[in-house]
C-alpha cells in the first residue's frame, strides 16, 4: 500500500514537474532566509558570549592611593556580587606596561616628567554574571566607592550591539513566522492545484472503489517530499553562501577570540524536518477542504 | 423458484430530489442475482439518477436502497469503497484517465483493492485480451477510437470480478458495430454470473436481447413495466 503510494506520488511529481519545481524553489528560498537568520543568531549569541567572557571592568582611582585604602578597596570590590577577582594595577606598573607596549617609541614617554596614569583595579566577572544589566549594576556600585574616580568598560559598544541583536532577533522571529505561513500556503496551494488538475482522476478512482487512503497518501507523500527537498535545498544554498562569503569576511573583523560557525547539524536537520512537517500540515489543510466522501 | 433467488438490489419507495425537482419519485424495484435489466425511458426520466444512486454517486433523498444486503442510507465511509468494489460501472463518456495508459487505467481498480503488481498483471491482461485490446495496453486513451475506449472501460468494470455491472448509456456514443460488440461483452459478463443493469434508450439493443425492461417517465415507473409497481 505504502509502496504503491510512494510510486504514484513520484509519478505524479514527474507529471507535474513545473508546479513542483516552483513550489520547491519557493520553499527553498523561505528556508534559506529563515536559516540565514538562524545562522546569524547562533553566531551573534556566540559572539556576545565570547565577548562577555573577555569583559573586564577597570576602576580608576583618583590620586595616589595609600596602602590601607588600597586593601580596603580590593576587599570591598571582591565582595561585590559577580566579581571573580580583583587585581590592583599600580600607576607604576601601568606606566611600565605602556612603555613595553609601545616599545621602540618609548622615548616618546621620556618627555613626561610625571607618570600621568592613575592607579587602577582590574575586575574580572564570574561566568554567571555577564548580562549587560548585571555589568551595569556592578559598574554603578564600583563607581560609588570612595576614591574611585572613573569606571570603564566597552559599554556603548556592547549596548549598541546588544540592541541590534535584540532588534534582529525580533525581526528574525517575525520573518520566520511569515515564511512559515507562506510555506504552508504554498504547499497547501500546490496540493490544491494538483487535486484540481486531477479532480476527474480522483473522481474516477472513487467510483472504482478507491478508499480515502488510496487517494490521500500520494498527496501527503508529495507534500512531505516537497517540503523535504525544499528544506534541503534551502540549507544547501545557505551552505554555499556561507562558504563563498565567510572566509573573505572573518579575518578582517579581527576578533581573534571569535570565529563564524555554520549552523549546527542538529539545527539543519530540525529545519528540514520542520519544512516536511509544514508540507504535511499544508496538505492536510487543502485536503480537508476538498476531499469529503 | 423466482422467490428463492436472492435479491441483490432492492429499492423501496426511493425518491431523489434536486432542489425542487423530483428526478426520481417513489421508485420500488427488486433486482435478483444474475438478472439482466434494462432501464429505459425518455430523456430526463431519471435513468442516470437511478444508476448513480446504486453506486453511491448520489444519495437518495427518501426511501431505502439495499445493495447486496448493505443499506446505502446507513453505510459508513469505510464501507463505501467496499461496496463500489462489488460494482463495475460503465459510462457513456467512458471516464478513462487520459494521462494513464490503458493498462494503468484497468489496473487502478486492483491497485485500489490492494493487490500486488504481480497479482494484478495476469488479471489486467486477461481482461484487456477479453475485450480485444490486449495488444494496445501501453497506449493512452486519447489515441483510441470511441469503441476501443468503451472496451477498455468494460475491461476496467469487469477486472475486479464484480457481482453487479451498471452501465449508463454504454453504447450512446458508439457506431452500431462497436455498440453491438459492447453489448455482446455485457451479455458474456451476465452469463458469467454478474447482475447487469443497463440504462439506455437504444430500443434495438433492448429488443434484440429481450430481457426485463423497467420503464421510467418523469422519475416514475410506468404501468407497463415488468416487475415492481407503478409509482405514480
Ligand atoms: N446534478 C443535478 N442537479 C440538478 N438536476 C439534475 C441533476 N442531475 C439530474 N438532474 C435532473 O434530474 C432529471 C433526471 O436526470 P437523469 O440524468 O437521471 O435523466 P436521464 O433519464 O438519464 O436522461 P438522459 O436520457 O438524457 O440521459 C433531469 O430532469 C435532470 O435535469
Ligand atoms: Mg442519462
């Protein structure tokens, strides 16, 4: 029974090549766009995570710090929620560090008769405490401590990226649902057109004793195969696009701690399965309207 | 003796209305197993309607129809295909699927009944050879002549070895030679044990056979018909 249905479904697809091709291409495009968004989020999420891991908050102390004050600040900061470690960086250390970094040009600094750098604390955050809001809370607390003049972290940049990320996420979700519905309608419509073009044949099949399964199975198989092929094609398109663009793009970004990744295998399979499921539902919708004994 | 024969089609007080139009009114009729019945009457009398009611192409508005013991008014969705597999239907316009070969058209019946391709093959071939189309199995219906198409349709109707054969104007669009050939095939089917009901206004066919004739007029059975009782 199922073998028959598969055979007939394939034969029917062959005889409605154009209809199926158009439908598959459209599904592939939808899947491409949706999975491109998925790719972006995956990477953006990884990127944010990687960046947060590297986040260090630097608290600058105004004026030279006395030893007891230094210990007090160290302890107070260390006790704050979300702080993994605190490291005091004296102005001398910072100055030497700077000298080392600029190397050959260190003579530039010779002109300075005084070290212009302040004492500072470098604060590392615990893993659990890396949300933007958490970081800002901490920054406020540190800034309120006596002696702390300024607190620095790549705030604006992170804020902007975070905002963009959220906006994209919302857009992506809206788009995904639009394409979901579009794919559903496309498949439902294709099946409806096939049923319409074959209404005479279906009518004849009924008269000679075909049951519902005999008529429905091939249509369901066609819809699911359509969804499957469309899904795989869409993912392959993304794969090609990724292979073509990403290598040219990654090195220039200069984020050594981060590398663009393709969507995980599991995710790709889920998208294809989803697209097949959409095929099934689309077929169900159009059949429910048309096929009643 | 007549009483002992099994009634295979029983229509009691059957009416069919399309809107306000009575296509059939109060039709009462028994057909026995292996009977050969003509249903005749002028155009619009309800012949096609009666045939449709028997294979459930339409459902009766009133009355009771029993086909091989199944009450068509109480039939379940699952039983409908089973009922139709007991019936072979032949139409004036052949109703072949143009995009499928002659072989596939006939095989469809057995496919729908769940047979395997290997089991189907000899049955399909012998049905097509029986109607004289055995050498054109891979052609498509549109290239066949009217008579040939109808022979394929007869093969399709008979391939499942149905208990009942219903034919609605089977010779209506055929030349006399082809018509005679189709009619002959139906008679062979009858001799092989099938119950045959033919709706036709081909008087020549009726008189050459001389079987039982049911006359309809404006949806009613006329007094001079054989068997059953006049309905209005
Ligand atoms: N689907 C339908 N909707 C409305 N009226 C219908 C329908 N089918 C049949 N009729 C009407 O029912 C009546 C009987 O039709 P039917 O087709 O049974 O006649 P018939 O005896 O087969 O005629 P003919 O010899 O011309 O084929 C006709 O008046 C026809 O117009
Ligand atoms: Mg008619």
